C-alpha cells in the first residue's frame, strides 16, 4: 500500500503543487494549511510521514513537531524558508527526522522521503531481533526500544537509538562515519558527516559524565567512532 503523507504548509500553491507531485511519485497525499487542522486530521487517519513547514500561523511548526513526535510517533521532515543553521539544529534536536529549506529540488525531497520511510519501516524487522546488547553498564533492548545506563533508564529519540545500537553492535571497534550514515540514515546521506557529528554530540550529552571529555563514545580522528564499554561508572548527580 502506498505511504500516506500529510503536508502542512500555509502556502496554498505549494500545497497543491507538492501534493500533485507526491501522488505522481506513488504516494497518497493529504494537505493542511495549519498545524491545528493537521493534528485533527492525523488523529482520524494516522499518516506514515509528515512534511511540516516550520513557520506556520497559529501553532508553529516546532510545537506541532512535539505533538506529532510525542503523541503519535510519526516521522517528520521540516520545510523552512529560513536558511539559518539554528533552525536546522533546533528542529533536529526536537526530534525531526530531516530538514530541507525552500526553495528545494523535488528530486532531493523525494529522496529524503524515501530514506525516512525506509528507516521507519525497517524498525519492525530489527526490533524483532532477540538479542539485548550489553556494553559494560549500558544495556540496549531493541525489542522494547529501551536504553539503561547503570540501571537508570535513558530516553532517546529514534535516530539516536539507532545510532547507539549500531555503535554498541560493534562495541570496542571503530565504526566510520560513512558506515553510520549508510546504516542509520541511508545512502542518500552519503557525504553529509555533519549529521553524524551532531547526533554523536547529543548522545554524549545523555551518556557521558563529561560530554566535552568523552570516555564512552570516543572519536578516532580521521577514522570514525568507537563505543568503549564502561563498567559501572556513575554519572554526576
């Protein structure tokens, strides 16, 4: 069955044009001019993916993202006419699965849509894996999608969980940024290592006692990243 995409933008021309092109590409497309309308629509018919303008009237895109992520677990791609890096970092930090600025190339957007859908549809096969990963005091349960550090639960959004899962699968061994991009984000992200850098930083903030001086997720300069198991080292309170 074709994936159902919900497009939220206050530009009527863009909504019509993009919905037309999404349907030509084989998707089912629904549109809304505001976050409030979109959230009501999503409650009735849950979309597989949301394309969300960050600068909406009324409830803005950042607040809408919280509701889609926390309430529905729906992947979100941000659209924005703003070109400030701050918008991108803020959107990703709040949980957006991707970000693209206007004006955008349709083929680039379609590739990003395909990549996000592939990642989210890949989760069931991986979460069915029986193994619970243990790396020192870090435990990752792919079935329950939980992480504990020295017995304490750690909340991770899906992308950070996937990144940690790949690193823990190779605990003690270096994993290149290219490998992380391919396994966590997909081949469309080849050549964009900054995406890995940002998510590594966020993981360190949640897992390291001193994120600026990491001992758990170590950078091997010019090579990649390595997860070093730590045995029961408590974090600061």
